[in-house]
C-alpha cells in the first residue's frame, strides 16, 4: 500500500505532538514530585560532607549552561556559589569552605531560633516592650512605642524608629521620623527591631545566640564549619543599648540551613524548626516593594517580585545580606542557591540585579 506524503506528514506531526505532550507531562509530574517531597521533608540530606551528582544531566540540567553561569559569575564579584537540588550539590564553584560575614542573614538565623523557643513556650510573641522591660538610651521609648510586641518586631513593624547599631547609611537615611507610625501599622526594614530581638531572645531563653544556633540547629543539621567561639561577636556602640550579632559562615553551612527550610524544618526525619513556624516565616506579612514581601526576617517572592532580571514563582524566598550574600530557596525546583562575596575586602559587592541574572542563567540550565 502506498501512503501519501500528506498522511506521512500528519502521522509525523501527531508523533511529535504526542512526544511533546509526554515530555510536558513528565516535567509537570517531576515538578509536582519535587514540591511534594520538599513539603513532606523527604529526600536526600548531606552527611558529614555534601554529596554531589555524577553530572548535572542526571538531574536534568545542562553542564554547559551551568558552566556559562559560572563564567558570568567570574565577571562580577562572586567568590563562591553552591546549587543544591534534591539535597545534593548540583554544581558549585569558588571558596565554599571559606567563612565570610553573612551580614543581614544573621536575622534569618535568629528567626529560626525564635521558632524553636516559641514552640517550646519560652517566648510569647504577644509580650510588649513594656512587659519585657525594653527601653533605650535617650531619647527613650514613648508610652505608645512601649506597646509594640515581639510579633511586631519579627515583622519589622514596631513603629520604633530609634537609632540602631550596625545599620547602613541608606537604612539610617530611610528611617521614618520618630513616632510617625503606631506599632503594627507600617513596615520598615529596621535594625532596631532586629537587634532588640537578639537581646530579648537572650533574656527570655537564658542562652547565647551563637551557642544556641550551634546546639539547636548547627549540630542537628551537621554544619561542618561553624564555631560559636570564633564565628560570632556582639557589636556594641553608643547609638543604642541593643547590640547586633554578626555571624561568619561558609557557603556549605548556609546551604544546609536553606535545605532545612526547603524541607519545612525537617532534617532526615527530625523536626528541627517547627513546620508551622517555617510556613509562617516565609509567608509575606508586609509589602516590601520590588523585593516582594517580608515574613519573619526572610524575604518572600510575591507576584514575580523578588529579584531583578529573573521571574521567580510565588513560593520562592531568601535570606540576604549586604554586598550580595544570599540563601535563595526555590521549592518548585527543589533547589537552594547560596551566593557569597568577599565583603571583607573593600569595594567588593554584587548587586541584586547581577545576582538575579546569575539565578536566571542557573534556572535556564534546566533541560
């Protein structure tokens, strides 16, 4: 029997359509499985050392495109990066074992500790500054400011615009006028809130922030490098009585924290940070403009807003520090991206737009 060219063409088109449909379906199923696994806290976890993959292609990524992302990173001030997929290192480069200041990622670390102690009953987030005995040097807090709660501080909505330590010049310049907003009514990224939370935590739990991070999070998730005796020192000054609490961490330890949050606070079957706290933390409670939303000291993607130059689905979130330090969590990809810059050196930084471009290149490597 002779088959006409038109029939052969229709059959070929039908086969191509079926193949494409199957490929699309497999992609949807794989994405759903990854999201389900992340939500359930299942999947791979690193042991003493991180495990890698035989090749990025084994997880559906292009080695060539990831190498192109690394090449781009070489044109900016990236000093180290780790890409974790399915609990394994998909790709990494640079000084992932070197400690750098994490800057404002310190706040996300403290948030995780708060979740543990709130669940254990050591901290009541409805306590007010007056009930806690919180005040500051001149000018001291007003009666209205004293009504701010721990919950308000966690969301950066205290309405207390007192000078704070360890803040950049741009943060100080953006600080609203004193007494301009009542507690709980206005979001401002406020180092006074974050620093005061550190002191409140120490007072209520009778612990030290650095040692408690190691005991309650670092040890359970196997942080390889963090040493509370050398990697944290309180920063004090005259502007406020509430010190900052800087941390120095490696990329590979930061990636463990990202994976812990990706897995809803579960580490190898153990609930380290309460699941509900993780969910509430990475839910937007305030509009943060071009960065999306703000949870409990974590940044949250909202309506595509999170990073310039890359479209991220809602559900993505990040901890971020000045100069280009990031722990970016992408649940729909079962992925964590850690990015470091040598901000110990003068003038070194990576902008949010440059990091966004790098993230887009990484995501574009998906085959």
